[in-house]
């Protein structure tokens, strides 16, 4: 069994202002403007080679300007500019901006590359695999279209790179666009619920009954190869388009807004751009997160090879590299490596907690997201000891990236984590992956 975790590189640095002289220019109306480099707070390089940039605008008049990128060999140079009227008197009010840049994997050299953003240098590692190699069921992303995959809800699709994904909970995902200067935000809300023996016909009838004062005109369409119904007649705070389909006992509802060419002309163009990407690329994942039974092997069957050792307590056992020192009991296991990568050694931790009211991985994912509200977490389905699990490389602990795996076993939550996993300690990545793969592939839960 191979881990399905793609490396995700995090860079979270506080940067000093760049002392550059602004450039004078003229806007489309002939007015004088100042063009300067933006102040960058945080840079995140994702495993799909998208770069998320968070920064600040110095006053109420400053706006995000052009973003340029140049690639020469193993050096990627990105410049993020701001603009402001040259003679404007503005409130000294800091504004935060976020933007995402997509890069083509084919343009890079495998291995170490130098990333320069507004003069600040970072080292990133480009793996010797295609960024979407774990998404064989899903469409291929590109420099303008990003892939969103939800293994728990069993679907994936492409969306324009200028949009941002926000996973609200286990049943709801929002794809939204930054719409500075527009009258309304542009959002696509995807929700799921049990079909409970309902059909599209009964759902359509119920929707009509819920809005007796409105004449809802549903049309027949398809999404992901499944029959669907769609309407623009459901009244709401903002005019919207709603599509409903059923797949494998689950109702999927897609609502996008605004759809109103008179009141929200520009927003509707952007919404239709997102909708077209969704409809053209949406795929239902047939075999995501399969249910499997615990291993029939016992810990007596687990034999350490040369260079390996076995850890065992009353709950589970696994193999690890004998260069690590183990400390542990039934609820806490710690493996620490003596080799330093920069100022840190690799630390591997297993913790066991009572599950209490957490009864599913979906519940657990919501709890985890609530624990780290300031972090945008992306989860993937995997297994541990042949039991379903979820994993993420998105959690930053004490300013250092980590990989974490969560599963439910015998009324307990099992948490497995390893760190450091970010670009600052990129030379530790191979050693981390080696230890992680050995532990995950050898793990055995003991029978009650």
C-alpha cells in the first residue's frame, strides 16, 4: 500500500518592506499613478504548483496591480505590483489581499528550484511525478484551471484559478471569487445529503411545494454523466442557478450566484465562466475511500528487516527505522531522529484520544478544521492498518509544517503526525517520506 499524500510545501515568513522607489505611470484616463512592489506577508507553495500569496495594501487608495512571472531554467521570478493615484490623500488603513498564481509543471526542472517573489528568495522542490498523478479519475489541471477533489463526497472538477475553495463542513463546499469593485460576490455552493429513497421527480415536486407562489421551471440536463434538473427560478436573496442530481444514494445540489445580467452583469459573466468549467469537467469518483476491514495479520507476523525495528503496545504495532529512538505507552508514542536538518530533527508522534461523540471521519474532519480556523486544510482519503483514514499536509504547528493522519478505532481517535514538513526543511522531505511509508504500510491494529 502506498501513501496517497502529495508533498505540500509551506512557507510562512514575515518579510521586511522592500525599499524600492515607486514608478510613475498613467492610467487609462491619463491620470498619474504610482506603481510599487506589494508588501508580502505569507507565501504558500502547494503540491499542485499553485502559489498562494497574502499581503497588505498600504492605504485605502492602494489596489493590487499586475502580477508578472518569468521562468528561466530553475529560477522562477514573480513580481506582485500595487497601484495608487499619485496625488491622492488616503486614510492610512491597511488592507489584506490574497491571490493565487498557477504554474505549469512542464516548465520546471525536477528537483530544487529557486522561487523569487518581490525580491525574496525561496527554495522549492519539484517532485519527479506529475502533480495530478494521484487523480487518475479526475480531469487534468492546467495553468488556468485548478483541480478540486473531494474524496469524502466522491467528486472532482476543474475551476478557474482566480477562484478560492472553502470547505465549510463535510457536506458543503464553496468556490468563491475575489470580486473587488463588484456589487456582489460570485459563489458556487455544493452541498450533499442522503437521498433517502427520493428521486429527481420527488425532489422537483417538493421544491415546487415549498414555493407555491413561484412557478419553478426545471429543465433536464446532465452532470458527470448523471441525469439532473436545473432552474433559475428559485427566489433568494440574490438571483441564482440551482442544479440537482442524485448519485449512489446521495443528493448533490449546486447553487451559483448571482445570475442576473441586468443588475449583476459583470458578476454573471464570471459566474457563468465558473459554471461552464464545472459542467465540462465534473466527475463522480466511483471508488473513493473504500471501506476495508482490519488486517488479519497479528503483531507476531510483523518481522523487522535489517535497519528496522518494531514498536508494539497493547493497541497496535508497526515498523520504524532503527535510527530513531522510541518512547511510548498505550496512548502516546514518540520517535525522535538524531540527524538534524537545519536546526531540527524529525519527530514522529502517535496519540490516542477518546472519540466521545465523534462517530465518523466526516465529523472528525469538521472538528479538525474547527481546531485550526486560521488554516485552509485539504484532506485526502487513505488507510491505516486497513482502516479508513484521512490525512493532510496542511497543518502548521509552531510555525512548522506537518503531515497528520486521523482515523477512528475502538471508540478512539488515532492521530499520527510527523514534522518538520515545509520548504524551510526541504532536505528532510525524503527522510520523512521514508519513515512515514514504513510505518503506514506496516501498521497493525490489535484485536479487542
